[in-house]
C-alpha cells in the first residue's frame, strides 16, 4: 500500500480515528466527509478526513 495516498477518518462525535482509506490527491483536492459506522459510538456518524 502506498502511504502517500492513505487518508484517515476521524469521528466528529468521539474524535477518534476509526477508518482508513485511499484517494487520488491530484484529482480530489478537498477533504472528504462520509457517514461511517463508529465502533466507539456504536452508531453511524459523520467522519471527516484528517491530516
């Protein structure tokens, strides 16, 4: 896996990093926001991309 395309998703409620993904940073300049399941909150919450 290439580390330069790896992004982390942080839960907006508990502020923990729970998911990882890849993206093409040349095409997608803005940060992603996705609804994902947080195992700490035990529900679907908004996850934002972190640095």
